[in-house]
C-alpha cells in the first residue's frame, strides 16, 4: 500500500498538533509520502501534489490542511473503507461552527443543506453525502482517472445570479466527482478539530475518542 499526504501551503502554518497527529498516527505497513506546496493558488497547489502522487503510483491520496487535530487511527480508518472518496467531518473555523458536510441539494441552484453540528456529533458510521470540506479527505487513485482535469478549479466555478459567486475548490471537486459518477462518503466516527475552535471543539469532537482510547 502506498499513500500520499498532501498539504497545500504546509509551512509555518502547520501547527504543532497537526504534526503531532501525523506522528502519532498508527500507520500500517505502508509507504507514506509527504508532499507540500508553498506557492501559487490553492487549487493549483492541490493539482500539482496530486499529479506528483499519481506519478509515484500511490493507491490513495490524502488531502488535508495544516491546522487540524485528529485521532491516531483516523487516516488508516478512512483508507480501510476502500471507498472512492471518503472524509472525516469538521466544522468551519469560526462561530457558529457549522459542519462542512452537506447531505442535500436544495432547489435547482447550487445551494446545500449543511448538517447541524449537534446532529453530526450524534451520527455514526458511513453515509453518502453531497459535498464536504477539505479538512481531511481520502481519495482513491482511480477517481482521478474518472474525474477529468482540472479537478479543483475552472471557469465554471463562477456562476449563479451574482457575478461574485464562486464555489470553493472542495465543493467544485465534489460537483465534478458526482457528475462523473463518483460517490462521496463521510465517516461520522472520524471527527477533525480546527485549532481555532479551541477547547469547545476538542471537548465536543475529540474527547469521546479520548475516552474510548482512540487518542
């Protein structure tokens, strides 16, 4: 098994607890590559790391960011599902900390219904979803053969009634993946905490894992 860990702009913004999470991860017998890109746009950074990963013939690509904290079994857990695309779940960085997972498209426009944070904490197991945030996502290699490049940016990111409307890179990828017949999944037992959420996030997301001996 060969896995790449891709972190755009992983410089001084890589927090100590993110590196701790990686160091504490209970890696199986894998070959693990760690890639980072410091310049360019976010979408281009993701694309360049994915191209490098595919050139190395990795089996799974892990897309993540440098300001999160997760349990040591999270990445192996997500990879073990062997799904085309599966993610952990997180809230956004600021109040009211809405969950980044959406489970329903509302109406004919690009509007999504997000899962409430309280509801997310009460969920367990795997569930198919509409979109996800890019905090911690595991993508199987064959997905990038089905989903045509560019994966994270394109002229159709700008659409809708307002001229300034723009999808984020992760939502853009979700739309292209679903249009290519790729299913998106979340593991509700794989929470991810942003550092700016502070102790509130730690207590609500990670303390249950600590009490279960997973941290």
